[in-house]
């Protein structure tokens, strides 16, 4: 799961757009891009809304939890969380305190 979280919604969106806009292309385009400059050129017109289609962007930890629970309800065995931003410590601390315990609640599993 590609996520972007920050206590400030605008920052969460800006980080997702800055860090992940070159990773939203369809496979047939991405396969034909070889150099970083080509990815940058292809991403010139990628909007924050385009990135939101591929990355779960929200400052609301409750919303992040809800999205993850929706995936678990589909029957997936595991979730792998990837914060696309560079502030990994804040992300890990916030999700460890406010999101992950609720994902564990009631299922007896510790591998999620």
C-alpha cells in the first residue's frame, strides 16, 4: 500500500505529488522510459489528483485506518505499508500508535 500521511493535509498531498508523481504511469509507458529525465518529462502534467488515484493520501489517521480495513475485508493475508514521503520516523510513530493497534484488534494476529 502506497501511503502519504502528514498531520497537515496539504503537506501530505504535496509530499505524495513530489515523491510519487513519476510512479503513476501505466505499464506500457513505464516500460519505455529508460532515463530519469524521461520519467520527469512524462510527469510534467501529472496532478496531485492523479497521484491520489494511486496513493492513499490523508492527514486523517482514522481515514488511513478505514482504507486499510477495507483491504483487509477483501480477504488479503498481509498489508505492506509504504510511506512515499521522507519523514519515515513520524509516519512510523503515528501509525504504530494510532493505526496498527486497531488493525490487530480482535484478530489475534501479529503479522500485519
